[in-house]
């Protein structure tokens, strides 16, 4: 009996220590995984930092001031759209090993080429460059509004020009030093600070639950809200984020990318809704016409001078983060579509040659070129001097435009609407590449995923057509040639027809229709 008890105690003594060590080790491993996940999520907040810039603050606050809480549904839809597109481009990059720009380059390399790449690559790069230049003006306008919101600051020529130039020097210095990658965690902290500030303001302001619940439902689009709805979508689902997100997904697992994009999108949605609610609080003060001064006024009234300083500094930080990421996104897009890897450089050179040859001679020449590819055609990276030139042009345009005292709200509205109109084009490019077997052979696009993507493309087409019709033919109502209700019916009908026609044409006249059908056949 004694031996048995002694053996039992011996067993307990020797087995307890390993269990304790295992428990401690498990805690350390778990804490390490949690820390790694937090850092990963903060890394992806760079997408949110691009999203929640000065344009978002002004657009969301204006939506609340002019349409109260009736457009919250537009922010929710825009966030779902943003996640769908960014997750799609991350999945394309991880599965194919190529970014969206590289996939477009490879897909259209057999057509007419300029500088070794297809025409569509020039269209994509040009659209992103022009759209991002408008975004950069947007950022400068917001950055100056942030300075004007600080106590004692006024819009004088000296302050405006001096601060615009100072912004430009700081931005170019950081971009040329190639230190943007180290800003990820800092941008995440700025995002959390913005959420906290506007949450405090909303709590002090109070919230009408009934009106908030009504704003969640897409039961109506208030009259005259077409531009602001597309602006909300343009500022939440940014087209160049498809290229930036693909670059960020390189070397990451699909699960990491999906969680990071979801977190980034959710954070952007929360802060956007909070800003819209604060803007709604300025409705009576601004009498339905939003101004930065009215937003600053309500923040100062509810939080005091300290809150106004926090808002101003946070606004400046948000503007600065967007000033950095917008040119970076344009450069990354240009690099992805214009940099030719070694295995494609020879082929691009081959297809650029005019003249008719027999199929056999073409094949023999192609084989010979490919075999000597590593020595003759090492590939062509996008020259760094061109990247720096793009950055300088974008920053210089923004400095000049805002130094000339261009109206802030109009600059931001033009930038958001123009980029919102580009979103259908980028969405179609992504949909086409996601359904191309040469890129997604290892993990083909599923039918249910295509349902989401097709829906997203059609809705972006509808909203863009709706905005274009509103801006071109809005005078019909203004001059009294048609009632507002009749015009709205015609406008929505035309937009629906345009959306359906474009999507049908893509399916009929390209290989997209066959690929979409195959995605459902595979599931059966």
C-alpha cells in the first residue's frame, strides 16, 4: 500500500511539471499568435487609411448635413462592394502569383502593343493616374481645411501657399526615401484615434434610433442625392485599392488577406457612419448646406478646444496618410502594368514585329527567342525615374490647384464622382481576370462568387449611369420641362437598361459568358 501511494505521489510529482510547462508554452504560443494577428490586421489598415482621408470626412459629413441619416445604407453597400472587390483582387494575386495589373498585361499581350504592353494597360494606368491626381487635390483641400479648423487659423494667402508647399515637401521627401511601408502601424493608430474621436462626439450629440434604423434600409434615394451617393461609394470603394490591395497580398495567405481586408473595411465603415451621424448633427446649424466650419463648430461645442485640436491634428494626419498612399497607388499600378517579366519580354518583342510569316516559322522563332530569353531579354522593370516623375506631377498639381484657393467641397465632390465612375471599369477588369483559366486554374472562381461579382459590377454600372444622366439632363427638371418624379423614373430606367446592356454585351461578345457558365457547371 505504501509503495502504491509513493508511486502515485511520484507520478504526480513528475507529471505535474511537464503539464505546467506545456500550459505556459501554450499561453506564450497563443499570445504570439494574437500579437501576430494584430500586427497583420494593422498592416491591412493601410487600405482603410487610403479610404478614410479628408474626402471621406467631408463627403460623409456633407451627406449627413444635407440628407440627414437617409444614406447610411449607401455606406453599408459601398463597404460590401469594397470587400468583394478587394478580396477578389487578393485572391487573384495569391492564386495566380500576379497582381491585377500583371494579369491584364499577360491577358492582352497578343493584341496591338505600345511600349510592349496592350492598349488596355495604358487605359488602366491613365485612368488611375488622372483619378489619383484628382484624389491628391482632394487630399490637399482636406489638409488645408484641417489646418483652418485649428484655433486661430484663417484662410490667408501666406498660410495657404506656405502650408501647401510644406505638405508637398514632406510628402515627396517620404516617398523618395521609400519609407511608406513603415507607416502601416502608424496609419492604423490614426484610424483608431479617428474612430474614438467621432464616437465621443456621437455619444455627446445623441442618436435618434428610429431615424438611424430607417437610414439602414435602401428604401429611397432622396431627390438630388445621386452625386453624393456615388461620392460615398467612390470614397469607400476606391478603384486603385484593387491594385494596392493586390500588391499588399503578395506573400500572404488567403485567410490572412481575407481577415485583414474584412477588418480594414469594417473600420472604414464604422468611422464613415460616425462621421455621417456627426454631419447630421450639423443639419440645423448649417441649414442643409454643409461647410467645414459647421463641422468644426459642433465638435468644439461638444468637446471643447481640446477636442477641436484632436480633430484638427487627426484630420491633418488622415490627409497626410492619403497624400502618401494616393501617389503610391498610382505608381504601383503603373509598375504592375508596364513592368515586363523575362518570360513575357521576348514574346512582347516577337508580337510587335510587323509582317506576315508562316505559322511554322513564327513558332520556330518564338521557341528560339524563349530559349535565349534569360540572356537576351532579362525583362524590363518600370524605370524608377518615371515613378518619381509621376509622384512629382501629382503632388505639384495638387499644390498649385489648392494654393489658388479652389473651393474645397467642389474639389472633393469632383474627385469622388470621377473615381466612382471609374469603378465599373476596374470591376469588369477584375471579373474578367478572375474567370480566366490561365490565372485561376489552381482555384477556379466558383459560381456563387461570380453571382456576387456580377451583382457588384451591375450595381456600379447602374449608379454610374444614374449619376451621368443626372448631371447631363438635370436641367430638364431645373428649367421646368419635366416633373421631378417623372425624371427620377426615366433616370432609373435608363440606368437599369445601360447596366443590363453592358453586362449582356460582355457575356455575349467576350469569353466571359462561357467562363461564367462553366463556373456553375463545375459546382454541379
